[in-house]
């Protein structure tokens, strides 16, 4: 299992596609996700000759879970170190939810290394509804039962149509975390605290100068479109796309629509095509 050590923290990572590809794209996980969550989206870039980098943030399933809370700046510094370790000088970033927030912070901190960002269902500030969901998730983590946790949080992230039509798939995901593999639930609580304390970055958005694509599920009740509009309004030149019929987890609910939007956007901003 490939891991990268940074200051004693082991980050699990995978590299797909052309290891010497001229263009590098990295996918940044949502808080409850792992590298496998991108299985529907990264292959199109693999086929197009990109080098594809996936990794679990510290606190996530296959990486170390040191005591927290952490900060988004720490996640960015660790991702930058991993990219440099792999020889990437400039990276297109695609992030969903928590990963989109890391992508925005990364673009603000390391503009020289950021080719573009595609941000899915993310925020730069909170409201009481979102804060309430996070408190509820922590209570569910305290049950110690991953299956109970999953079904308790599912209605807050998946759209109603997706839940109705994908009961078997959702049940399989619930079973996969039933026994709290690798301390998954403890890591979740640390990441929730990080999110609640450190996600406020609206005033930093104007620092982002790279091309930006902001996407949001139309039915997202956790981080509804009003938050994505804040991002689009404060990042110069940002493109904004609403994903019809999708809740918060557009990467599972509407992967083909995301693939089309993100692939077209990224290709437009690759070196041979840009400008």
C-alpha cells in the first residue's frame, strides 16, 4: 500500500494514468470519502493521457489519524509535499465538498502550482443548518457502529431520488463501514471539527487567480446552491454550473454530467489549449 510520510503522518495515495504525463490532475476527497470514491470520474483523464493523483487526507480511511483538529492549510501543505514528491510542478485540482474547500485554499496559498480548480458542492462559510448536520454526524459517530452512522447521515447528503433508486448500493456502503475499519469514525469526528472551525474563507476567495469551475447539486440540502454562488461571485472569472436532480454527492449521483463538465473545463485550460 503506497504511503507518503510527512512529519510522521502517513498519507495513502494512488497514481493512475501516464506517470510522465504532461498534465497532472489530482482529486481531493469529500470528508466521508476515500480514494475509491473517484472511480467514476478519474478514468476519462487516465484515457486522455493525464497523470492522475488520488490520496486520503490525514484523518481519512487509509491515512494516519493523528490527534486534531487539523487545518485546511495543513491539508494543503501535505498535498503540496506529495505532489512535489511525485514530480508534479503544476496540478489541476478537482475537489468535492471538504476536498473542494482544500482545493480553494490550495489555490490561494500556492497559485504557482495550481493550473485550475473544479469545486463540487463546497462552501467558504457556514450557516446554522450546515452546522447542525455536522453536530448530528458527531453524535452518530459516537455510536461506534458504522452502519448506524451511515443510515443516519445519508438523508443529509444524498438526494431523495438517488436514495430511492440505489438502496442496494447504499446498503453495501453501510455494511463496509459497519465495523469502523481503521478507526474511520474517530477520524471522521476530527475532520468534522476541522471543517466547522476552519472553513471560513470567503474573504480569501479573491486571491484565487487560476481558472475555476464551481458545481453544485440542485437538491443539495447540506451545502445548497447559495454557498456555491458565493464562491462563483468572489472568484474572478469563475464558471458556475448547477447539476439537476443531484443532492450533495454529485460524484455518485450524477457522475456522467460531472465528467462532461469537468473534462471539458480542464481540457480548455491545459497548456496546449489555453490562451
